[in-house]
């Protein structure tokens, strides 16, 4: 008896959805930069002296202004290319096509690395600034202490000034967000929201404290104070000796991710010499900078609290 069943493998044209948190630091990305060199831009800082007592016997007090030209250079230079052979496209029912590869790459590599660069650069600056960093064992963040700890952080140094202007953003781990949700340090009003088919939902997440947005970093592999951006398989990984971040506070006015080059090329078969297939190339040159204030040239708009346990 002839077996007419077809046991050949088939590929669905659809990709399984990858559930990942998108770019969290996109509000800090700016292109409003005047480039004066290959990968350097300049920031002009100005300060002045203040009033002096007026003399009714005539004359004016002399003041001074100081203007300093500060250069900033992009160092994070990255690239990748993918060759998609014609046979791979045919044999996988077109799932291995360059559009899908580009989509997966942007979702799983570009977005997380953008955040990782931002978090690590801001954390490093905060750790080098007196009064704007701390280390707390992760288990010390509890429902009985999380709210007061965050309140203390948001009032450190000159942060109150930036908080009052509505330019601060705080990033926290899921554990801290859970502790805030269950906090015993304050009473809350439970918000009921309408959901489909007449049901009611309860929203208990704390998303703002004193006007400062609180953002949960769910995909916490990007939430460390230092990274190795050159592992064997590409991408990035927490650096040995680094620390996981508990809380990071940044100001939208003074913290910027600045792109210098963002090049994406797509070549059809025959339009390149790499092989018989489609070629995708992606290069980016960018960096994250923390600018000083305009009064005394000091950094006073960021804060980081890290776990006490170092990465092995």
C-alpha cells in the first residue's frame, strides 16, 4: 500500500512574536547638534559673576563673564551585515528574508543596546559625582522602605530643581516597582478602569512620584552600570565587576544620546560581490553624554543606586 502522506517539512511565513521591552530611553535621543568635526561637537558653557553693592558716590562695579568651549566626541561605533542566500529564502518559505532579519535585529539588538549605553554612561557619571550615587543590597528594597528610599533619592543634591521643572525621569527594577505597588508607607486611591465586555480593571502600579515619571525596566539585562560591548557573539553583556542598577535618575535637559552616523544599506542579488543573495548592512556611531549645568559647570542632574553584589 502506497503511503500518500507528505512528511516534508514546511515553514510558516510568519515569525513568532518576540516579546521584548522597546527602547526606554528614546526621549533622550537628540539630533539637534552642530557637528564641527568628524565625530566631535562642541558645547559652549557660560557663567557670570553676581551683583555687588552699589555706591552712591558714583561708579559701577565691574563684573566678569567666562565662556568655555567644551568638546564632546562620539565613541560608540558599531556595525553589522547579514547575507541572505537565495536558497535560504526559498527553503524557509521566505521567513529568512532580509526584512525579517532587519526587524528582529532592530528589536532584539538595537533597542536594548541603545538603553544599555545610556544607562551605563549616565551611571558612570553619577558614580564619579559626590552626593549623586549610592549602593544598596537589592533585598533592602522592601514594601516598607521603597517609597521613602525613592523620595530620598529624588531630593538628593540639586535634583529637586530639575524635578520641579518636570524634566526628571526615574528608572527602577521590577522588584522595586513591585515594592512600590505593595508599599505600606502611604495610602492610595485604587483606580478602576473599564475593560472589554463591561469588565472592570484595577490599576495599582505607581507610575509617578511628585511629578517624576517612574519607568519599570522589565528586561533588566540592559540595566547595569557597565557593559562589555565586544563579546564573542556580538551585542553586549554585563561587564565583570559591574553592578546591576536599582534606580537611575536622569534629566531630559542634560542627558542626551547623540547619533552621528546611522547608515542602513540594502543590496539585491547582483548589486554586490558578497554572494548570491540579499545583503543588509547597518552602521551607527553615537554616544551618550551628561552635560554640566550652566551656572558652575557641575553635574547635578543625575543619580544612580546600584546593587552591592558585583557581576562575577
